């Protein structure tokens, strides 16, 4: 699995649970490897070898090893990719069956 991101679980976004940080890992072939190494189940939240680990308290008390470099995400040209996101509370749209979704005009599907 490849580490993709860590997300601070602020109470206004994640509720008042004990978790402070979420770490997201996804199945993915090594950078530069053939397409055959890609696990197609990665697109399903409960498929492949994906994991979300919730860390209570926001502090890890176990042993650690400092690393000068580690795995990273890459752009299509091979350059490292790093992103920061700002989470904003929102409401999900009502669920539409697939046929009803496909019947919408293309500009309405993203809405």
C-alpha cells in the first residue's frame, strides 16, 4: 500500500470522536512500473488493499525512525506531487439511480 495523505479530524468536520488524525493508504503499483501492477479494486472503498487508520489523540507514542526520504506521489512526468486541501463542511446531494444520473444533461451531472 502507498501512503496517500493524512487528514486532521477537526471536531467540526468529523464530530467529537476520539480520533485526531486519519492516515489513508491505497493499493498502487510502484512508480514507473507497468500498468499490469495497478490493482483495479483500488477504486472501491472496501476493495483491494486500501486502509484508513485513525489515530486517537493525534500523538503516536511508539518508536519511530527518522527518514531522509520516503515514498511519494508523482505527476505523470515523474516529478513529485504534494497537495494541501482545505476541508469545508457541505451537504451531499440526494442519491440518484445510475439511469437517472445518466439522463441528466452533462452540465448538470457535476452539480
